[in-house]
C-alpha cells in the first residue's frame, strides 16, 4: 500500500521521572534539540512537524500551542498536532511523507502524568452520559477486563505476574526506565491487590516523559542513518467503546491492524507493545500471534514507565533503536489508546 | 426530544485538581516579583529580552533563555482594548483597559491593566508605570502589580510597530 | 506523486446556540448522515474517519473520538483525531485528504464538530494560568488589540467592521443551516451596537454555536465512477509560527502569508483576485475580513478595507467572501474551519442553494487558530487540476 519507503532514522527520549517540575515546553525542548543534533542537520531540513499530547493532562485548553515554542518555528513551519499519543502523530507524519510533500519529519510527544490524577483524567475518555458520571477510573475499567480474562481462562494471575517480573528485570538494563527490580513472579504474587484482580505490578507506573523521533524517506533516510528502521507496514483500528458490546478477552482492533501491517508475514525479533496493564500484554500477544521467538518489551515497556501520550511513541523509539544497533532485524511497535485497549496502532519495521 | 418531553439535560460538573509548574526557568522571574523587581531573560542566540520569560525558551531560536535582565519598571503601550464584557473568572470591574505594554529594556510586550485615567484617553505610544499592591498581598505573580498608570511623559512613536507584539 | 482527491459529499447540521435536542453523538451523526446521503453512499462504504475538534474541555470529554466510534459505526476501522486550535476544521480536512492523496484509503469521511453548549466556552477559552495576570477576556480581549493595530496602520474608517458584520449576517439569511438568521441589520443600526472589546462592537463578534460539518472524500479512481458533482482538491497548505516572540507581526502574520503563497503556487494561481471566484475565510471578528484579504494576497497592504467599502466581497461582487454567512453567523469552533472548507466545496459543486455564487469554479476554504499562528487552506475546483 505504501508507495514510499519511510524509516525512523533517529530517536531521543528523556529519562522517565515522577513529579517533574518542568513545563511541557521544558520537557520537550531538550529531546527535540537532541534528536536534531544526533542527525547533524539544519532545523530547516525538517519538512513537517507533528506533536501528540492531551489537553486534559495539562489541565489547560490549547496546552499544545505552547509546544510550538520548543520547535523554533521561525520562519514558519508546516506543523500539526494530534490529541493523543505521539505514535498517532507519527502516523500522520508517515501519511504526509507518502503524499510526497516532504521527505523528513520530526514527531514528538510529551506526557506529564503526575501533574494531575491520571486515573480520573483518563476516565473522561468514557461515554460522558452513561459511564463517566460513575467515575469508575481507568484502573478499574482495566480490572474489569482482567477479571473477564481470568474467569474465562484466557490467562492466570501467574501469567500476569510473569509479564511484570520480566518487565521489571529487563528495565534494569534500561537507563531511562523508571521502575526496575530484580524480582520473580512468585515474589510479586505475594504482594497485595490494588484494584483486584490487579496488583501494583499489573498497572503501568505513571511517569513524566517526552520523546522525539525523526522519519525520513528513501535516500534521505539512507543518508541520515547507518541502518534505518524501515516501516514495512503500519495501520491502526478502533473497537467499539461500549463495555457490554465488545469482547473483553480479545483485541479485535489489534488483530486487524496487525494483519494490515503484515505482522504475520515473517518472524518478529523484538516487539515493543504499549500495554499499560499486564493482562493487556497477553491479549496483544495473542491478537498478533507473537510466539516464543519474539522478545517482548526489552525496554521494560509501559509497565515500568508509562508517560501517557508519549508511551506509544516511546515503543517506536525503542523498537527502532534495536534495529539501529543491529540487535534485531524485524521489529514491531504498538500503541494503544482509550479504555481497555480500545484503539490500536501496529507498525512493522525492518533493517536492511 | 426536549425537556418538554421529559428528556432532561444532564448536568455533570467535572472537578480535576492539578499541580501547576511554572518551571525552573521561571524561578528568577517569580523571585523577582516577590521582591518587587521585574526580571526578564535574554536569549543567548538572538540577544532579545523576554519578559515574562515565556516557558523559559526563545520561541524563535528554540534555545533555553540565558541571563537575567532587569526591565522596566516604565513602559510604552503598543496596543490595547477596552473590555466591556463580563466573563466567568474575571476579577476586574468593567469597563477596563487591557493593554500590551513594552517595558523599557524588554523586546516583547506583556498584557496588563491600565487605570487612573479615562479609558478614552489611553493611546498607542502612551508611557506607563506600574502601581504595586500592598506588599502584604504579594505572591509570585504579576498580580502583585495592581495596574499600570500614565507617567505623563511624552508619547513614544511606535510607528509601524503598532499592533506588533 | 500524490493522487487526486475529490469532495463528493457535504453535510452539516442546523447550527444553534444550544442543540439540546441531540447528544454530542447525535449532532455528529446528523452531519455525517447528510454528507453520506449527499454522496449517495452508506457508512459501510467509508474506509477511514478523520475527526477534528477544538479543546476537549469545551464539552468535558477527553478524546471524544474514542467514545464516538460507536456512533460512527467505526468498529474495526481507522479513526484519527486532529487538534490544531481554531484552524482544526481546516487541518482535519487536509489530513483526511492526505490519506486519499497518499493512496492509503479510497473513501474517507472527515468531521469537525463542537457542542459548546455542553460546557462553558468562555471559561474554556480563558482558563486563568497561575503566576500570570488575568486581564484578558476571552478571544475578543486577545484579538481586539490586534484589530486596533490594523486600524491604525491601514487608516481604515471605524465603520468597516460593522459593514462586514452586516454583510455576513445578511448572507446568513440565505443559508438555512446558519446559526444566526437576523435579516434586519443595517449599517446604521450596527454602528449603534455596543462596544464589547473596543474597538470591536458586539455585532462584529461571532456567536457561540453547536454544530458539525462532515465531508466525504474520494480518490480519483472512485470519484471518476461516482455520479454527481465533485469538488477536486487542487491544493492544500498549512503553516504555523509561535504565539509570541519579540517583533512578531500579529496583524498580518508571516505564517498566513507563507501558507497562502504555498497554496497559490501549488494550485497554479498567479492572480488570486482574478482567478478565485469565491472565498470562505475564517472571520470570527468582522475586522479580520479586510486583514485576511491582505494576508492572503487578494488585496494589497492596507487596502483590504477598501474592498469591503467597495462591495467587492458582497454576493455579486468580484470576490464574494463568506456567502454562507461565515464564522460571523455560525461558530462551532471545532467545525468552523471545516465549514469554510465544505462551503467552498459546495460552491464549486453548485450545491450552495440560495447563497450559490453563479458560475463558481474555483474557491478557497481558509481557517486559522491560536494567536493568529496556525493556518490551514485549501483550493477546490469543479474540474480536475
């Protein structure tokens, strides 16, 4: 479907932290400058900029407008913004490059989840008439999903703890990960429930983060990176949000997006899945038929650092870096949005 | 469907509490306000002085602002409007003049109130100075300045700059 | 390299200050159903949906496209959300068109909406920020000093804003969907309208509306097989610049000029004033009509107000501006830009009804947002490029 070869050629992520006192502009500016410096290009070479963020997380309408200050948008630039994860901004940039209007695009996102009650804020994504007034909270909605999965024997609490233990252990090797611990599933299962059947380790840790990724087409990409991460397929799909109308034990939209992105065409070495809850990683793996040969979330994933609205783009950065380093040849990056894995974006990238 | 048919609109107030950060680059500016001094910051790249140091960065150069620069306290009105519309959260009596003021030594104007003169006498180029509230009411905010008032100096010719920030 | 894209269906809601008869979903679906009917296709024929709206706190729903997936029968489809402040309706249509131009989808539904009565727009547009000085008063308080700058620079007489207001309110009476239907305005009466944000009079401001606009876009391959009038997208352009920096020109922002230059270049337009038949321009305060006429390159610097005085922008003038009544008569913020884009398409499709400009072949839709810093434009025609 894609007519132009487009690749990620550089990434920058700031260390994830809790309780940052930086403004969104101060969060973003260093990663934008870092990714441009890595490439050694003039700012004016960037033909399109796209930003992902959420007004309700900043507590201010039009909060993204200030982010233009971090770009150096003078002379004026071609720029857009999505209300959502930076991974969706990456999708818009990929579309833009496909039209032939530009060759190099910079995508960035910021998520300051600790400046407000994120569980309550994300609740505002639900049906405003029937669900939000009940204020179930995002964790509770996910707990409903986990309970459904447990009761229908799709997974066990031990499976969920295994996901957490692996993520926390892998995070020990990731300098920008926030939560990390040398721990076993057995040890985790001995810990108390937070929102049953979810324990603390089952829920992604809300952190403050920002990241930037540069996309480039064809020869421009080859000139900018030694081993670009070529996007071979990318697609996103949405499920109904209605709680009683969708299966809680599978992710239909992920399966469709993965099929469209060509996930099953060959083996996947590394999959960076945006799973803010342990059971959701298992649902995603099942929806995409990811087997033993695929290393899931070597970064530790969104479970150990979940800067909402930046956590999806972080998966792209991590997956691309594993191609840059040569440690993987064919990788998958995924981003989810909405309650209980409602919307899913899947991308397959390859080294040459 | 209408209220007459018994279908009512649902009123659902939403309350979310945030911790707002001014950011470390605004610290000297806010400390200045606590001490009654107007402190802006100079861009290390283009040398222009920003007051307030908006988000701590120069939007043109995408650089973190550098040295502190004391500006004002007097300034010149670059443009203004007379506000006659009440709106939620407004703390000032109507009508009032909201003006863009270019403080001496700054390169970008800031918005503040003009009082102690008739709204009809306010003009582009008028020289103004701050009137501070009682020190007991001060906090880290530009609200420490109650308003600006005319100094009586001759107007500055703002020329083609009128209306620009 | 890019494919061609055509608008084959346009649908909008009846706009009103409070559409208490519908939910947010019902409002959106009203526009969608009209657009689908206009295109003579069903919702199952849609490959992807691109939605735009202004800040979520206007209604109190975060990322409402997620919840609206049900109302849009989007299960299993791509739904994409754009948010670029006031320009969002325009940029959303552009992002949707790019999905077609890139060859990714053949039929794309795009929607801009706002249900401002569900929240408090004045509050949402002026949330006081800690440490600052809350002297502003909504969008009018922000833009009025800029208008004053224009009046001083151009030497425009003070009645020009009122003239634009009377024209747009009168035009709106020909548009059954417009929010304000106020046929009795005269210049004399308008000049007596109270000053809200001096120099902006009450009559020179836009209303706050509930409303939605939806467009059906198709690839050339599909549009060629599709019966009915089409608006071919000849060019799209977007530009952004920071809100405030030292020395920034706010009356005629550089981003707007560059955006227009890019649009004219891509569309092969060398003399916009001659070649464009009708313009739907984002004018939330009447004075912005002359300002944007200059910024877009129609009128020369400081001459835009003369176009208004001379009736050039009237229906029947050489360049009718906002025959629909424009933002001055209908302003559901997140839809306002797409209303401009959609009305431009309706003109070249010959579907504008009572406010149709005879023989319109080329039209532009224009939107802007933030502190006059985000611009989105498109050029449409009844013929292929």
